[in-house]
């Protein structure tokens, strides 16, 4: 079985807000996470907030959009942004996309 990835591209950037076009018309649902690869290799996660029509969605970036350009590829992750929960997370510090930022390594499951 071949897994297909829903890909689009950034068509407009206004501050932390991005418009992303999915040419095949397969739009991600509202609150879905979309990954955008950046030149620094870290990548950027955005969250879909609005379906605009014409195969476009409006999304809000979870980090700075400085240096991001139109035409860059965006990949629908197929799920909302999630963060770890439970006993291993107690006393830990996370950013808005669930990555630990307290320099104590990954969260053990």
C-alpha cells in the first residue's frame, strides 16, 4: 500500500499568518498541523484556522516567519498539534508544539 502525502505550498505571508494552497483540493481540516521546511533545517509548524476556498487555507505559525518565502512546500501532518502529557512531563518545560526546551533531553514514554 502506497501512502500519499497531502502537499501544498505557501502563497501568502502576512506576519505570523500564512495562506497555503493545496492544488489537488484535498484541504486539511481546521486545527490540523502543517509542517513547512525552512532554510535553517528546523522547520515550522503552522495550525490551520480557516478554509478560504479556491483550495486555500489560512494558518497561524507557531514560530517566527522571518525568511519564509512564497512557494515553499507545506505538508499536512494529518493531525492537530499535540503535546506530551503524564508523569514524565512533570517539572519539564515545553514550547507550543510540545518540544522540550529545558535541555533535559527527550521525554521518556
